[in-house]
C-alpha cells in the first residue's frame, strides 16, 4: 500500500485557483460588467481603450439587446468624439438614437446626451441646420432646468442667423428659466444676455443689443483689466453693437479692453487668408459684412470658426466662417502669435472679386427650365419668408406635389432643388434632396445639361480635396457624354478647384479642353467663363500675352475686365503717419486691412473696399483712403476705361516703438 503525501490547504487553494483560471471553465463577464469596464475607461479619458471595449461589445450583436446596443453606440460615439473622429462619432450617435426605445423614461439622460453631442458636432462643422434641430430636440428631452438652458443656448447660437425671431424667443426662455439665486447665476445670465444681444445684432436691432450687452458687462464685473474668454466675447460684441449704433468711440473703448489691436507681431501674414468669393452658391454680395471668431492650433490650422455677426440673415454668416476655417499659418508664424490671441481672435470680412469662381450650375438655368416645362412641371411659387420660412414652405410644397404627382415625378425636382440649397436644413438632408432629384431626372431620361446642373448642386464638404470627389466618374455617364456643354461644365468645375488651390498647370489643362471642345458654341457662357479664367491663370503664371489673347477670345468687352484679376505694377502708394486715425492712436491700437480695388487704364484705383480687417470695424476707412490715392502703371485697353479688377493689398497700421 503506497503512502500518499498529504496535501496542505495552500496547495488545495492553489489548485482551485488554477482550475478556475483555465479557459475551459472560465465564466465570461456579463454585458453589464463589460459595459461598466468600458465606461470606466471612457470616464478616465482612456479613449482608445474605451473605444476598443465598446466596439468589442457592439460586435456581440445579436446576443446583446437593442437597448444595450443603443447605449453602447452612444458611449462609443462619445469616445470617437473625444478622439476628434467626428464623422464616425456622428454615425455611431445617430445609430444609437435610432435604436433607443422611445418609451423608456430611464433613457432620457442618454437621449439628451446623444442629441447634445450631435448638436455640438454639427456646430463645430458649421452645419448649423443640423445643430439647431438637435439642440431643440435635446430641449424637449431635458430632465432638469440646467439641461434645458444648455440646449436653448445652443439653439440660440446656431439659429440666430436663419430665424432670428425664434432664436430671440429661445434666449428669453433660457433667461426666464435661470434661478437668480444660483451661485453662478450672474455669469450664466451674462452669457445668455450676450447670446440674446448677438441675436438682436443679427436682426439689425443694434440699440437693443447694446443695452443687453452693457448689462452683461456689468454682471461680469465691468471693464477691468482682469479678463477671461467670456469677458472678451461680451466686450467684443459690445464693440460691434456700439459701432453699428453709431457710437464709434465707445466701440474703440470696448475693443481696447479685449486686448484687440495690441498685438506686436505680423498677425496678418497668414500662409492662407482668402475671403470667400462674391457670388457662388450662397449668392454673396459685395456689401455683405460678417464678423468671424476663430482659434489657431499649434500646426497653424483654424480649429474653431464661429460666425458672430452678419449683415444679412441666411447662409451668409456660415459662408464667411467656412472660408476662415480654411485659413492657415506656418508653424514658424504660429510661434510669434501669443497663446491668448491664438485662443480667440475676430476679423471683419467681405467677399472678394479677386478670384471670381462662377456658380457653374446657374449657367444651366435655362436648360433646366426648358426641360421641366417640356414635362409640364408647374413653376415653383414660394413666398419670401426668410430662409427658415422658405424651408417650411418648400417642405410643404414637396409634400403637396408628392400627393398630386407621385414620388417619382419630375414635378418634385424644383422643391427638392430648393431644399438642397437651403442652409437651415442639415447638410446630409440637403445632399439627400439633390440626390433624390438626380435619381428622378435620370429615370426621366433628362438631358446631360440637367444631370450636370443637379450633380454640381449636390452639397459637398468644403475641404478642397472634397470639391472634386465624385466628379470625374460623371464624365463617363452616357447623358453627359452626349452633351458637350455638360462635359465643359465638369471640366470647368475641376479647373475652378485647381485654380482655387493654385494648381495653375492643372487648371490650364481643363480649361484648354473647354476652349477646344467641338460642339460648343463660340459664345457659350461656359466657354467664355473658361477663357476668362484661362486669362487669370496665364497672368498668374506670368504669361501676359496668353492672358490677353484668352481674354480677347472670351468675347467680353474691356468694361467687363473686373472678371480678370490682372495686375499692372504699383508705381506709388502715398502714405504717412497722418493716415493713422488719431482717434484710434489715442487708444494705442494697431491693426491691418486687406483692401481690394479695381483699376482704370490710367492707373487710378476705383471701387476701393476692405475685404479683411483686424480688429473689426476700426481701420477700414483709413485703409481705403490710402489705397484710393495709389497709382499704378498705365494699361492699354482697346475699349473703355477699366483696366482690371479685384486687386488686393494689405495696409498695416503700426505705432513706432
């Protein structure tokens, strides 16, 4: 009989531990445990680990319930948002919202959080149509007063440019909800008053805006030299309101107390600071004015562009902010910009005629109208009720036509196109309306001109690389190939994108294809537009004779030369210390203005206007007076007086020392 060794308690416990750790017998953690672990990682700002954990949970479908899947996708969206992967975050958040059970009251905080995140992403992407809808939806889902105030404040900040009166009502609602006895009540009230005043500014009610801002300034402690971001924003708004109300000295005073104009460096020498072109899809006009606030990242890119004021309701404000979002500075330039100013800076903007880029779909207006008339499509009658009112009227008209003609009728194209160009509607919805109109047109065998017009109206993200995404494949479509004008339109679009990015040789190739296209009438607007642009490209490349030949071939007269950004040399720009405005000098402010002008054949400047100014509203008059005295080389013009247009140059105001 063999004697077996005794096994102690420690050995037994070690054996148990070994057995329970074996994968064959391991107990898998529950969905709740995994969710808690992922949430803990997210709360600890371990975003990549949290994302991986939520994705692992999401992959357990269909074992995971719809309710839990919705929660996972919302938290996953939060992780993606923290990682600045905003498109993916939007997709995850939307998917989570769609899956959330509507009748589960315990999920209200989750729904509110998802809607607010979606709204904030839309705001940062300048998709204010989507942002304001999500803020308003969040307001209806809020569980307490503070949540309602946050949602309403978001709705005001994004809705004021489209429907100022509704935004004003929402600002008043938020102010009424605020408890005056709250510990931070004054600060929050001042923020809400500033938003309300900004809404009044955009409605043209300058004196009322100024009264609100004066109160907000007092609530923030008055004009002191100790400031934070909120102080700067409220004082900057005060300066705009005072200037527009005719109190220019007050405007200068408030700007001084923001630190604006106190930068002792060449802030205006950005690597890329192009204002938006006049015209285009937003129909910008030379007298449109906007003030845009932005921040500059370490790499020189703009991280946040926010419209503050626009002289006209509608998409104008966003068009200017979108242009600023594409600005950049070199890393070396960024080093010379103090962090304080990189965090928050404002500029005043107008559109430029220096690089005219035609809104190409408009060149097909008569083609589209003729084709719709041949299909007995009734004309669109929408009252002018402002951009938000038009959106409602267009939606109503679309519904009415669907009931009358069916969902696949060409009669739906006019309201669909109208909705696709309405900036109060979320970006993705706008794109879907145009895509639907395109599908209807193709099914009805519309000619290439109609297909081209609709394709080029499809909204695209404004990053330069996205302007040509999906364009080239359209050239293979049979309807396009059958239409020389449609082919020319796509080539002109590609040329415009190349020209905008200063790829002049690439732009020349596309433009020469239009110039030599068979089947295109000599005086076709597309060909003329291409030749005018070709003149600009050749001039930019230093090919003066080629520029003159292309312009002459366009058939335009010399009076139309403002379309061509040609530039005789500057002979003199008489300026002296007397040009520095004394009333500004008293406050010790500096600044710069990018001034644009046309030229007469005699070398005199005309149509002088400021297009970019820092600080806003201060040096415009002095800068335009300086450029009005400038003299250029005399230019030969066979007819008329105008030699060229859209010239731009900076005028800087510096205090010696």
